[in-house]
C-alpha cells in the first residue's frame, strides 16, 4: 500500500510533504501528546538565564525557535545543559550580567526570541549586540518594540529607518515608562517588561485587549514584583528585580494541539484524546471558537501545573457550523487562525474572521497565504483587509501548495489534505519543525 505521508527532499534543500489519504477512510483515534508550549519554553530559557541560581525546565519544546533562544543566551554566557524534553538545567548569570557576544546573535525564524531579547539587551550597560534572523524574520516589523524601548532610553538601530533586523543595540541605563500599546501583542508587552526589570522604578504596559500572559506568570514565579490591573488591561513591574531560578514545567502547546482538534473534528469516525495541554485562558480562544462551531470538544482532568492551567482535550468528529469572530477573542487565538480557516472550509455556512490584520506580519502574510493555498485546494475563501471569509462545503481536491516557510501554514494545509480527494504536495513543509518537529511522525502514528 502507498505510504500516506512521505517527506521528499527537493533540489533547493527544502522538503515536500506528500499526503495521500487512504481511500478506506481514516478515523483518527487514540491518545497523543503535543510538544511543549513554545511561548513558555522561550520565557523559561530567558528567565533562567537572567535569574540567580539554577532553573530546571521540564517539557521544553525542542523546536527550532527555542533552540535559537538557547543558542543566543549561551553566546551571552548562560550555561544551558544539553537540550532535551525531560530536564534542562540553566545556570543563571544575573539580570545585568549578559556578556557581550563575540558574534551576531541569530534569532532564526523566531519573532519571540528577537523581540523579547531586545528588551533585555537594551538595558545591559556598556555592551554591544547585533541581532538578526532568517529572511522571514528580517522582513517583520521591529519598530513596535524599538519605539517604546527608545522612550526608555534604549539605543537601537536597524535597517529601513530602524524598523527591520539586523539590529544593533548599545546597552545603557534605562528609565521606566508607562506605555499604552496600540496593539495587543505579548511580544511588545514582554519586551518592555523585561527592559523594566533592569531599571529603577515602575514600568507599566497598557494593552487594547489582553494578550497571552505567560511572561507575567513567570516573572511572578521567579520573584519579580508585578501587579496586574484587569480593569485597565495593564501590567506593572518594579525594577531592579531580583530573580531566583525556579523549576518550570512546560505544558503541551495548545497552538500545536489545535491541528489535532480540527483534524479530529473534520475527519469522520474520529475520537482523539490530546493529553497535557496548556489551557491558560489567554490562549483558549481556539477552544471557544471551535465549540461555537459545534465541535465536540471536552476538557478532562483539568489541573494547575507550575502556575499554568492544564487539561486533556477530547475531540470527536463533528458537524461544524460557520461562525463570525473578531474583537478581543482574536489575540486569544491569533496563531490558530490558519487552522481555524481549515475548520471553516468544512463548516456549514460562511465564516468571517475580523480584526486579525496582525496575521499579515507573522512568519508569512497568513491572510494572503491561507486564501491562496486553501483556494488552490478548492476552498471558497477570500481575503478581507483584516481577516478571511470562508464558505464551507466545497469538496477539497489534492493540489500542490506552498507553506511559504511558515510552520503554521505547513501544518494547517496538511490537516486540510487529510480530507481532500487525491494527493496533496506541501512544498517547504520542513518549516513545521519551528514549533512541532514530530508533526509528521504523529500523523503517521494516528493512522497506525
Ligand atoms: O515567535 P513568533 O515567530 O512571532 O511566533 C508566532 C507563531 O505563530 O508561532 C507568531 F508568528 O507566535 C507568537 C504570537 O503570535 C508568539 C508570541 C509570544 O510567545 O509572545 C506572541 C504572539 O505574537 P504577538 O506579535 O502577538 O506578540
């Protein structure tokens, strides 16, 4: 029998994922685990590096993005043991003690690495840092972080009028600010708060809607003085902070679980349990959206692990209905919009996703790319300036599509291909390794 999933190397050193769903049907059944949460993994490595004493990290994501963070902090003197998902040890070197690296720091594909790190580096007095990333990261906007950090006194220069990496940072003493952010972005918020840890006094960030709060939770666990004001949607840190190494346990990433939630909902005869998934309320917008679409999803065994809520998620085949979403729900599911678009292609009616213009400045323009690539497979999907409109029910056909080197696009298209007729080829599918290195083996396991 032909292999349903094959990864084919290409001449330009990428990989094409070929998917041929078995004609016998493929109910997805069993129990799986998803890799560690990417946002928490980055933060655990960073805070571990700047705390005093030892931090242990259980369940670290071994995706390319956290590997970039670990490499950058090693280059600045943090002792980070061999990376594995069991237990990583980080020997912190203190908040103001990052060493001047002898070469350019490379954040790879990771917006979280470069933006959060910038906040920390800006306050490292009398040291100089150059930071860059891959082609995608060098095209992503950095002014959103450079501007507030400059208000704190940071000296950061970059390409295109200080808006793009590579960036040059001359560390200096910073002053606290109160910053009213025009966007709900955890990277902007965290970058300013990290800078705030290094300076004397109170630094406040106000957001238009609440973005993920993993930094806030972890800052408090490491001993920083931090207060949250839910009425204003603001958070304040008091510097200079004294951080102490902690035992961090990283839950499974809900953004990775989302692929299986949608797969389980759209593939007939499925009943899947995804164990140990982080269900922090600032990240569970995808559960709410899918439940609103009448997806059969239940939370089991809900518990708190090292300060983060965790649950097992059960999904069964569902008759999905279209929804309209926007507003403050969007930051709570921003990374899941590509896979939500796949769910919408299998739902009854027209789904409208508004207020999601941030998707245009992610690893790819996720609005344009999902519209073009799902469209190639026969979905009725069109771009809005701030989102997508998808009318479900058109039968999808296997096609040659491209990830645009965006991990979430590669995996979303793979899930769509499970329910398409014929063979799909996803070009540059190796991008999945940014957040989910075992995505293809897990697909294989599920079909086992
Ligand atoms: O790290 P990066 O490349 O920005 O990754 C993405 C992703 O899809 O994995 C975004 F493209 O996640 C961001 C997320 O969109 C991770 C993140 C964080 O850990 O703080 C916050 C979000 O970005 P933002 O710009 O809204 O702050």
